[in-house]
């Protein structure tokens, strides 16, 4: 018979679980851009260029928004206060969700520990730690631990309400505990509408099983206080319920889909392990098991019943509030296995390895998510590239064959404070027939000197992309370079041909800068150059030389490359400055016959002539 785990060891295991959770979530924070619903969270809270605003303004934004879900304002108000306190960077705001995840795991541990303290047969050992490991080992839970969404907060306040309720039933009752119960119930409801599942489960359990004495009425009164605190939002709830029932009926999950997806998501695709833990829990005959089974099974039944009456359960993430209750059931199974000889450390390690592995592998999440957070566009990278290379007056156009509203909101968050215009191709009206879309694209391109074209490469394009590119050709845009090429997205820069040249060599080779000379993040000088060649220029005869001179007149970097074959073209050249000292460098160009070395005589815009002409200067900062 194994000995009971000493409390310092249990706390050590719990800290390890929390540290793993922190490490995994922080790694994900550095990778993912915000997606549609997260951007709306920023909008409501006043983050980024949407603020600053007050918490009252946040509530007014939630009430005034007509195109997005009408969720209660609790999370957005909390995010508003958090952002004003710690800052509005994506990392800072996502830390709020991570904190909620850590607290949720901790409260789940404490609830399991308090349940086990009431056992009479010594059937289990380590229920609290097992429940914490099951919860933290759920890749679905880990994923939402860095999302700017309300799910982890309704889960936190939901399990906190369950913990308070259990302590009211089994331990010394205090006014503070009653107040905490009322506040956590109300907070869960203000975080998300599916917080009502917790209210339903606790209310039914209290009605059916709690002793009907004076304390019974006191708990009812505490529940009533929580409900009264929610009264200001009841009217909005009713209107949102009617709207959601009408809009989501066609996409709501069926009962088999709910059960199948719930098991897959909660078990992190390990149904066999979940069955083992539930089967082990079924062998436990302690008094507290009625409460555990009722909370876990009752929560699922309540969710299914709600969806039958009001079909709004379109994604399993809305049942995240039940995760700690299901984790309790798994924790009991772990406690039973540990009581019969399996080392607790091994059980915890297996659960964490499964969860971490499926969290770092995007395949698991993408099997459960649609586009909006399964294949989020790398908007951070797009913004970084445009910060580096875009100019005032540029236009960014983005194509994805999915709903235009979602892409437009994401683009607005990441690009809305830049001095450029941006649009989706889907926002340009018109059909393919009778050149309707082509004519509207041509109008869209009027007066646009430079255009950035982003393409969602995870889906086959619709007719708009081909017609848009056709318009670019008709308007004689030059394809300069591919700035980003990833599995999710491709970003290309197009420019109109120059009306005049910066340098002209023998009147047959004309060069013009399509952007000011600059230094990029990799400490390379960026030279975006358009080339116009005379039709009678012999092919494969001449090369272009770009030479960077320091203050003493020495060549410190150079590029020699054959002239392009196209009569008009645009290319990006990079000269490595990473090993050079900080100073201002002069860039000069020459055109020469590569076989003989004979240089063509050129002329600058100011009329000066020579074989080596100045294109401009670039400064390398310390």
C-alpha cells in the first residue's frame, strides 16, 4: 500500500504543473497573431489604437456593436482595467488569460483536495493534484490559456463558485464565504452566458440533495443575491438569446457531435486514457462522488438541454466552463489508481506530456477549429514588414475566400494606425461577368503608386484574385519582390513604372528608386530599383553594379548582377552592413559589359555625367 504523499511533495508537483502551463502558454504567445474574436476583445476594451477608453465606454461599445456576438461585458471590462494597469501589448494582455488559467488550475486542485478530505473509506489519494494535472494536461485548455477571450475567466469563476458551494455544505460557514459564493456566481454570468451551466448544476444539486435546513435557505439566498447582481443585463441577455437562436440554429452541434467532440477535446484525443480514468472513478464509493458525478454529468446534460431549447452551441469551446468539473472526475480516477500503487508522479507526467505535445503540434487544435483560430494569418509579421518597407500612400489588398468581415477586422487592428489604405479583395464589389469586378478593381487602383498584395494560401482562391492580378497587368504594375512567403500567407509588392529616371546610362538603361534607401532589421541596405531597358539593348551583355562607399571613399559592399531580361522590371537588392561601423554610406551604380568590363556613360537627374553615378545615401545607426 503506497504511503500518502507528503504535503510538500504535492505542492511541489502542483508548482511543476503550473510552471509547465506557463512555459507552454508563453511559447504560444510569441507565435500567434490575434484572430477575429480576440481583435474584438481589444476593440471592446480599448486596446491598441481603439483607445484609451473608460470601463463605462467599454460597456457602451458592447451594447452598441451590432455585427458581433452580444456577450456580457464582464471580461471586456476586466481587460480594460488590466490594460490600463499593465499595458496594451499583446503579450501583456494575454498574460491576463494565463493568470486566469493558473488560478483555475489552483482552485481545481483545492476543490479536489477539499472533496477528498471528506472521504470515509480512504478510497483515493491525490484527487486534487490529479484534477489539476488532468486540467493542465488538456491541450484545449492550454490553447485558451493565452487567448484574449472570456472562456478561461468564466471557467475560473465557475469552478470558484463550485468550490465555495462545497465549502458552504461541508465546512464552517462565514459571511465572507457566502459573499464569495454570490460574487463568483455573478462574475461567471458576466463573463459568458454559458456560466448559466454552473448556476443550473448547483441549483439542481441544492434542490435535490442538499439537507433542507436553515443553512439550505441561506445558500438559496446567496444564489439569489448573485442573480440580483446580474439583473441589469437580463434585458440584453433575452434579446441576444433570440438573435442567436435565429442566426445559429443551422450550425448548432447535434447531440452526438457534442458528446464526440467533448470527449475528443477534453481527453486531448486520448479517449482510451479518459475511459480508464472515468472507469477508475466509477469504482470509488465515497459520499462526495454523488457531487462529482452530478457536476460533471449534469453540466453536460444542462449544455445539451440548453442547446435543444436554444440552439447556440456551435463550438465545443463554449463548454470550457465544464472542464474543471470533468477534471475532478479524472482526478478521482487518478486518486484511485494511485491508492492502488501507481506512482502519482508518473500519472502527472503522462498527462502533462500528452497535453504539451498536442499543444505544440497545431494539428490537434486545427481539427477542432475553423479558420478563425486554426489558421490565423501572421498579421504580426505583415505589420513588421510594412513598418519597415511601406510608404505613406501605399495600399494593402488582401485576398481570402472566406467572410470579408473577419479579415477586415483583423486588418484594421494591425494596420489601422498606419498611413496606408487597406482593403480585402472581397470588399471590392462586382461579379466576374461583363468585366464588372475588373472595372471596379481598376477604379480601386486609380492613383495607387505602390500596392502590397497579401494572399491567404491555405485555401483555393476565388475568381477575384485572378481578375485583380489581371488588372495589375493591365495597369502595368511591376512585381518587385515577395516580402513574406509562409504556408499561411504570401505578400508581394507591386509598383507602377516610374515617370522619370534617377540615372540613365547611354539612354538605353534607366534606373529609378521605387523607395528611399533604408536599413532593415537584419542590418542590410535595401535598394528597391526599377529598371527600364531599350528594346535594342543586346541581351545577356550588360551587368548592373551597385557599390557602397564609406566616408573615406572606400568600397565596403557591392552587388554585381546581370541586367534583367524584361524591358521593365523591379527588384529588391540587399547589401550586408552587419559588420560595418555606424555612419552614412553613399550608394553608386554602374552599368558595364560583363565580358570586357567596358562601362556605359550615364547621366544623373541633375545633368552630371560619368560611369559611376550616385543613387543616394543610407545611414547605419549605432
